[in-house]
């Protein structure tokens, strides 16, 4: 059973990417999609992801019993430098983020310009709506586009 638990995230990411890759048209022959996994114990993996312009990033929630939100605090900058958002929208506070992302679901963005894009993952109790920051952690990550 332990071996299967270790293989599940790898199999899930490969399965999700195999489904999503045809959805994201890319103009450059060398553009590709990169996966970021989200888990409560391990956090965000990788924490810092370096990609090329035109590459897409797919966040996969592998946290059982908790929904998540991915939030870019510098929303206008991020929104202006990305295309093909799946699950992302600008909110009333100027953050560019997702709605609730349940276990095993994905959200994604394609980055079109160079820059550093810091984001935060908010863990929510499954089916309970947003929790206070003292209840569940909020790890952060960075996308570096070259």
C-alpha cells in the first residue's frame, strides 16, 4: 500500500498532463507544460519553477480532505502576462486567483512574458469554504519566466 501511495502523485500528474496537453495550443515548437503538485505535508513541489515564455503551468491538488486556491497577489501584472487561464480570474481585491480547486483537480496558465510571479496556495477545509490562516498553512511559490 505504501508503494502505491508514493506512485499515485506521479501517475496522477502524468495522467492529467496527457489530458491537458492537447488543450493548450503553443506557438513555439519548444514550448511545454510544467506540473506543480500541491500537498499539505510536502507543500508545493517545485517551490520555484523556471520556465520559458510560452510555457504553461498546471497546478494539481493532491491534498486529500482539503480544497485549495492558487492566488497571485500582483494580479494585474500576472493577468497581463498570461493567456489561456483555466480556473483563474481577477477578484475584487486585485488578486488573480482561482476558485476552489478540489482534490485531484487542476488549474493552469500560459506565461507569455518574462518575469517573476509569486503566488500563494490557500488550503481550505473540504466543503467548508475559506478557513482562517491559523487553521491551515498557506505555502508560497514562484514562477520564473525567462
